[in-house]
């Protein structure tokens, strides 16, 4: 088994840590990596596509298992919609496998590059979280290998405690080796999308709240620079599946070639170069211009049909868009706040970001509902994800601002999501998970990983030492 | 490792530069440790003397009000323990950006006598110690395509003189070794800085015979090293006047040089 010392980064290029990289191809190789770690007294963490905005897939000076070598779809039953795949399989592989047969993954992230292992570890949600819950609710069964070498099978009934804790468990209890999921039946490769503007934060949140029951997906874009009466203005995209018969030619629209995002704009300009042209706008003034223009365009309320891939994988429209944020990269701050307190909390946070002169360049809102996974990030409310550019000059102030944000979110009864937030402290984590949950998780960890081999930089940061 | 709590996790808004100083307990090593810690580095400090090392760590950590220095008792001639220790240190620090090889001993034999034991010791520490450390470090930095190596050589390596053949040899070889590493590693994005101090007001200076012109404090050396690191320089003399002095000395013809008493 080859191990290479490599400098690894988070998604967003704002953090890096070196590690011995091992690419296992089988369960046995995962186990021998654990044995090696024990011998070398190093920690281990699994890494999928490396799409986390934080330190979830880094362990400085330890051993990182690059799971992308285990990416086979082992079975697909197009009559039941059950798919079984190895943990390094990406959502891209999955939807491309199932869609031509009339199915779609029930929950997807904003990028299709993520792996199943990563999706389950963070228990990702999509724009339909209010309806379909997180991805874990669609897992029928998974197998995993624990650092002890034990191979386990979990379903919502069998080993239920591990089922509900390994999914959402940030990869700290064991390594997924196979995942079986139920896909969702679709009758067209297209969605009907309603796009309409919202004038302010109140409009934004009430549209999400009132709109959600009528749609399958709902998501809001927020212009985080707008202030005063327009604070929190933006645009809502709400989509629903087409019913049987609405699409005259579903076989055609469900073909992969009618789904994939074109690599060129107008068939000419390669999108892979686009991030160079975005970078000059990545400052307060440039983004103000872009946001204002975008808002004005969004004032036209309209309805259109869009492919599933086009609607969901917004982050894949511009390849390497994260490079446009410059040398020090970007961070994302996502908070989940109950519906009763969200408006007041985010009003305060948006105003604070203006006061600091550090507005978010991209804000995205969603509607959520609670779930029963142990390390859940969901609430009966909303989430707001904000992207911030990091520079050598703004680090200190941005850090101070986010600490104030944390307090506001905690006070509002909110939570955080560890595929995203990179600055949350152990103290903050304790206060929203609650000591009982953490104790329960640590007890499970002791059982699955008695030698404490699985440890990411994220784990050390949020659960202390 | 010392008992101090682990250093804080690096985050995008609180990035950490992490370094190892081999030979950190006093003199230039301690001064550089204080300087780098003040600049925000998290450091692993290595030396033979446990008490001095712990004292230095305690001082650095209390003035920074957080853990910025961890201590590891180590003698560089224990070559075999180095790869394991290096892995442990990187895991403790959470990463590695800088390695400073500072360890050095000096046993002047006297102008007319000879001392193989002393010479051997100087080669074992000053040269082979450096090779033992910088070999695994270079390999890692080469793979990571990042990193910085600082080697403390000496003006004494620029010419073989009558006073201390073994020391001259150890430092000349170290300078050449560092140059070779530089030529290997620059293309992989790794910077190798050779530092050639002249006289520095340390314990070692007391062993030097005769006059000690242009002697500088260890703090001055530390400042010079830090500045050179930031600029990713290849070679510095400290005090800088030694560059010109040594240029001159290097060009003294042997016919004269071998008759000189210096």
C-alpha cells in the first residue's frame, strides 16, 4: 500500500494541511491503513472529493484515506429504484446511472462532485430538506468497517444506534464501505421552476415558509449587500416535479446528454476560464454591481422548465469558481435558525456585516425540518449560507465578526453544519449540540474506535481534545 | 513532548505557520524561537537539555498566552529516532512549514594539537545530524511542493584555517549540502536558506581564540533570519559585512594564507 506525503486543501483553498495519503481499494486495505496508523501513532481520516469548506477531510500530519478509489456502483435495480455503491462513488455517477431509467437521487448537494461517503458523513441536505429530510433518510442499508477491524451492517432497524450516528457522524466512528439507497421515481428530466423576486428578508423567509408546501424544491438567493428597506432582498426559485403526462417525451429529456451542463457559453467560450473573469468583481463594489444587476433582472417573475442537473448543481456551472476568490480563498458560514427567531437574528447579522464592511458575496436561503440523526444540523426553520472572501487583511476582523455571529445564532436557538463552517469553536459546538448528545457520541466513538484512530482536524476543533 | 496543552487548530481565519527548531535551547536557537513565536509561529523546539528547553517553552507560552512552543528532548546523533520523531512532531503541530537546523558543537583543538574525538563529534552533530534531519524533511517538502528549510552554517566553512580544521570542514560540508538541497528543491517550490553567521555573542564564542570583530547578538541573528525567510532568500551572512570580508578572505592566495596565523 503506497503512502505519499501530500499537502491537502479544503474546498475554498483557505486551509491546507499535510498528510500521508493512502488510496485504499478494498476493505482489507482500509483495515491495514488503520493498523499502520496504530503502529505509527498517527490519526486517520477519510476523504472523498474534498468538497468540504472546512477541515472535515484533513488531519494535519496524519493519514488521509482517499476513498475515490472505491467508486463502483455494485448494483442498480431499475424496477425498485434501489442502488448500491461504494463510498467513493460520486452523486454525478449516481444520477447519470439512474436518470435514464426514470429515477433521481432523492437528496443532492449543490455540486454533483461529492461522494456518497462524504454525503453520509455530513448528512447533506438539498433544496428539498423541508420535504425529504437529509440524505440519511433515504439510506436503506450501509456497511462499514470500524477501526477495530469489525465489519458491520446497519439499517434503521439493525444496529440502529450506529445507523443514526454514523450518518451525520463526520466520519469519526468508522469508514463506510457500501451504501444502499432508495432513488425517487421521476416522470420527466425536467422540473417546472417558478422564479420571483422578494423585496426584503421578511419577504424572503415568508416566501420560503408559505411556498414550501406547494413545491418539491425551494431555494432563495440573497443579495447580502442590500441594506435599509431592501435588507435581505433576493429571488426565490421554487420547483416541482412534472407529473406523469406533463412531459410529452420523458425518455428524451431524461437522457444524460439533455441534462449535462454545457462546458462552453454560447457554444464558444470555455467555462473553465470564466473564474478569471469573475475575480475582478470579487470585492464589495464589484459584488454590489453584480447583485444589483441580478436583482433587477430577477424582478421579472417567470416560470420555466429546467433539467434536474441544471437546477440542482448550481455550483458546477462555473468550474473552479472558488478560485475567483483569490489567493486566500473563501469560507462559508451557514446557520440554521428556527422559523420564529430567524428573521431577527439574520437582520442583526446582515447589519453587523455591513458595519464591519464585510458583506457576504453570496447568500443562499433554504427551508428545513428536523431529523433524528445524532449530530443533526437541522431545525424547523431556515438556513442562510454566506460566502466570505478571505484576505490577509480581513482575517482578524472577519474572525471577530463570525464570533459575534455565533453568539447571535446560539441565542436564536440555531445550529451549524460541519460540511461548511470552518471557525466554530468547541465551546459553541457544545452549546448547540448539548452535552448529552456529545457524551452519547463520544461513548459510541469509544466503542467503535477505542484507540482514537479516527480524528480529523474538524473533530479536534469542535470536540476538543 | 512537554505537558503544555496542544496548540490551537488552524482555521482559515486563524492560519498557523508551524516550524521545528533543532538545537533550540540557548543562543541563536532560543533567540529564533522567541522571535518566531512572537511572529505567530507554532514551534517544536528540540534540544538535549530538558530543563533549559522546558524553561524556554514556558516563557514563550506564557508571554503568548497560548501554546506556541512544544518541547522535545533529542540528541541529533540519535539518527535512527528522527523519522519517527518527525512524524510525531508534524502530527502534534498539525502541519509543517519550516525546519531550522541549528544544532552545532565546536571543539577547537588548539593551534598545534589534534583531537580526532572532537573532530568526529563536530561532523556527527553539525553535518550528519543535519543530513539525518533534512533527508526526511526534504522528501516531505518535495512531495508537498511547499516548505522552507533554514540551515545554520558559518563563515568558518568558507575557508580552512589553522585554528579548527574539523569545525571548518563540518560547516563547509554543511554549506555544500544545503546548496545541493536548494538546487534539488527549488524546482519543487521549497526554499532552502543558508545562514552564515560570523561571531555571535553565545557560549560558543567563549571558545573562539583571539579577537572577535563584528560580533552580533543572537537576537540580531534571529531578526536577520526572519527577514531572509520572508523574502525567501538563498544565503545570508550575519552581520552582513561578513559577505564582503569572506569574499576577500576567499581570494587570499594560499601562498599567503598558509603563512597567516588566523
